[in-house]
C-alpha cells in the first residue's frame, strides 16, 4: 500500500510517500530560522508556519514522487508526543485528506517513528532489536519485538534529553541555537580527555534501579561551573576542549548503557534514531563499541535523523502491514504520548 505520512510535532513540516519499505519522496520545510533568534521554538510561530507550509509540502512530495493523490491508500500522521499546536495542524490536514479520499487514518508515535525510519534505509526489522532514540526531547532505550505492536521502554532520561543538554551547553558557550550541531563541530577540534566531566547514573548504587536510565543535568551544571571557574581565574575558556570533553561524557554513557542492555536482553541488532543521532561523536563511538561487542548497528544518514515525514510514513506502513485498525477521525493529539503507544 502507498502511505502518505505527515509530521508536524515541532518545527519541521514533513510529508513523505512510502510504499512498503520503499521511500518514494520525502519533503521537509522548516521554520527553524524564525525560532533561532528567540533561542527556542515558539509554538505559535511553528503552528502558523505548518499551516502555511502544509499544502505546498504535500504538493511537492506528490509531484516529486510522481504520484496522484488518488493513488494514496492510507494517511499516517504524528499524534504525539510534541507541541500541541503544531501537532494539531498536521492532524487536521491528515483528517481532511482521510475524509476527502475516503482512506484510513493512522495516528502514530513520533518517537517510535524515529526508530521506524531505519526500515527504509536498512530494510525491515526481522528480529527482536534494541532502539536508542535520542532527540531534542527524549533519550530512551526501547526493546522492539515488533515496531507496530510490541515496544517496551527499558529506560529514559530522568531530566534533560541528550539534544537538550547539547543545546543548553551551547547557550552557555555562547553558540547559536540549536547548539547541538555547533558543539559537534567544535568538539572535533578539541581534546575529549582534557576535562573529566561526570558520567550520570553510572555509579554502582544506580545499577539496580537506573541501569538503563540517563541523567544529563548534573553534567550540564558541571560544565557551567567549570566554565565559570575558568572565567573567574581570568583565563580564556578552551571552548573546543570543553565541547569535546562534554560530548565524550554524553556519548560514553549513552553507548555503554545501550550495549549493556543489548547484552542483558541477548539482542544483536541496535537501531539508533532521533535528531541527536546526527551527532558525529555518538556515531563514531557507537560504531566502535558495537563492532567490539558484535552488535549489528543501524544508524540512518543524517537527513533521516532529524524530524521528517518519512519516519511517520515508514511507521504507518508497518502499522498497515500489521493489520492494525485505523484511528477514529475524532482522535486528539497527545503532547506526552507514552512511548509504548505506537498508534492511537
Ligand atoms: P523529539 O523527537 O523528542 O520530539 P525533536 O523532534 O525536537 O524532539 P529532533 O528534531 O529529533 O528533536 O532533534 C533535534 C535535536 O537534535 C536538537 O536538540 C539538536 O541540537 C540535536 N542535534 C541535531 N544535530 C546534532 C548534532 N550533530 N550533534 C548534537 N546534537 C544534534
Ligand atoms: Mg526539529
Ligand atoms: Fe523528533
């Protein structure tokens, strides 16, 4: 079946067409430029941008994929988690298409979508796998028995998400918003061993209760204190070394806990997704540690890491294939949709 996917949970208006596990086209429009000067996403500004970009982005996806709207068999849309206003614009467009075309609607989970997009790149998940979803709002470890029907959350961040921590440290270092990609670039020029920053929730006492949980807010505070102390002593802040040492602490914990979870659950395939999986320090360390542990690592090209319509069409396609019932046309959106809810 041909699935049209719509994503509007944050600042990207994403529309994609997927047939089975084949991506026909993925169109994305972003309002990030409008938010950058505020140092964060302004929901009202994002909602208005989605409203304006929606129809042109749908038209562009159809045109580039060379398909007619009448050929679409099902519509998948992000039902949560995300910003309520932006989600509502996407859901409204999807409902209108569903009524107009008389085709089923599937409201799906954005975070599971970050993992599902991998099926378009490396093929369907054929066995039980582990998914690490790291993004602006989430850092979660998921055990995936079936991407459409059976996802278990093993752990998540107790405070900041990995991307959020990067953005906050970026602000602290005076970098433009979002800071994540800037820290990534700076870190490549610095020494990751220059400063030993704390590794959250890795102490022995945390092993029992928080073996697969993350915490990055203590690390962020440690970076802030270190930078302050450096400034107070009148020295120039070695920004590249701070960035490299901070990034090293984040990706060390993420990869160590994820590989421990793979071992404990006897899983040989690891999928990493979400905006933060664009991070080069994470990609390098995960590749090295997975190779060492004999784990098959699936990590998509950067354009499928951040928000896009392909991830929603991919998950929609898996849900249709699993034979799950479509969503009711009166569904709402859920800003804090649980990660175990794949479809509503
Ligand atoms: P969620 O998926 O939890 O709803 P989101 O959709 O806002 O959150 P994404 O778009 O998936 O998040 O990811 C955006 C985040 O990824 C931002 O925090 C951004 O700084 C971070 N990010 C993107 N590229 C990089 C990079 N190269 N290094 C570090 N962080 C990055
Ligand atoms: Mg985004
Ligand atoms: Fe996202």
